């Protein structure tokens, strides 16, 4: 791995500019004169497929940080669209380590399978920040920090927000158990919605893009129980089906309440049109940008924030502030 001084002494000024933008810099930053042939540091980020709308702001934030701070930004996805297997994630981390990066940013989606491999990167002297997935795992693997969401809290805020609409019985669209972040969102929602009743519909992860199957599952459950007065989607990729189900339910759909976690074009337009009561935003652009800022500070100066958990949300989006999101969504920022 390249030495810190060799890689990073020329990047003082860009880091300072980025930190000032976030209100984090308190002292003067002075650029050092270095030849243009100086090799840029390499930071690799591991996340989900770039074809997923959710990940596009993350990737954009990471790549923008590379331009702003002057490092080589390489984003890698372990598998095709959707949730990759534990083996694919672990192999992706191993391949990233083999590339001898100066630092790694990892979405730790499968802690039980990935932790040992991530820890091996740390043991080899590669600084690691967990981002997007892996809340609570940072100390276990020796990562410098986790940047993203406490997903239990994310779900709980969703339950509390839906309860404020007056809803009493929510149909919760989630995935089959086994994915920690999703499980925590579901459990958190049930806690936040209490004492309201939550009926969960667990769908296989392979069907998250099958709009018809998801819509039919929602309609079947709503139609057989006339006490259901709301639907909550545990993730933005399930929300398009929820909005279609709302239309198919006619007058009953118009009287119900709807909420979701995560944004996306159908979600934002549903908010603007008044078809969704709210959505919870992870503000995932920061999940790509901030880890790079902190890693560059660490590599250059061996400093990090005093906390190892930097939350990026949830931000509550309603019809009142959704219009602005459309513009930012087109720029792959929201």
C-alpha cells in the first residue's frame, strides 16, 4: 500500500474546501506544491448495483468526492440488481483488498458472512469505513466509523409518522427474514406504530421488481380485511406496487394512508400528487460523500470525528417539501 505522505500531501486544499462546505473545518488549510505526476490515492467503495435507483445518489456522492478531494474513486457492486448472496459480498471484499487500496468504504449487508473478511482488511492496515449497511458492526470489525442509518430507528420513525395520520391497522410490505437491515426496519416500524396493529406481508427478495405480484399480494390482503386502513412499504423499490394498489382500491384507497422508507421517482411523484402521506429519506448522497471526506482526513492527518456513528437520516419528506426533491433527484443527489 502506498505511503500516506506519498499519496496525500497534495490534497490538503480540496479536503479543506469540502470540510468547509460541511462546516467541519476550523483551521486554515494550505496546499503543498507537488508535481502533477504524483499518484492519486485509491479508495474503493463496495455497495449494491448502480442500476438500482437507490444507489445512484450514493455513487454520485462518492464519485463527486473523488473529483473534489482528488482521489481515484472506484465503485464496485458484488452482484446484479437486488441483494447479492453473502458469498458474492465476501468475494467482492476480498477482491477489493487484493487491489491494495489506500482505504475502503463498505456496505456491510451480511455481517455474519462479511465481518471476518472486513476485519482482515483492517488487520492489513487498510482504513475502513462502513457506510449504508453495518450499523453497530464498526467496533466489531475495527472500522473507523459507520455512516448511514440505525435501521431500527428508521422503521420506528416510520411507524410513529404513520400513527400520526390516524391509522390504526397497517399492512406492512417487507421482505422475508434474513436481511438484518430489512428485519430491523420491520421491527422498528411495529414498535413505533404500537398500539396500532401491523400485519406483515413478507415477499421473497427475488420478487421486489415484480410489480404485478407485489400489487396482487397487497390487494389480496387489503380486500380480505376491511380494518386495514394504511399500507407501509419497508423500501422504496416496493413503493411503485403500493401506489398502483392504491389506485386499484378506488375510493377505499383514497381514504387510506400510505408511507414508505426511501425515495425514488415513483415515491417523489406520489408525494407531490398527494398519493403518499410521507417518505423517509436516508439522504444517501452523504453515504457516498462523507466516508471519503473522513478517510482523506484520516489518511492525511490521522484524525476522525469523536463519534463512530454519523447518521444521515431519516429525513421526513411530505407533499410540502417533495417538489424540491424532484429537481435534486434528476441530479442523482436525492
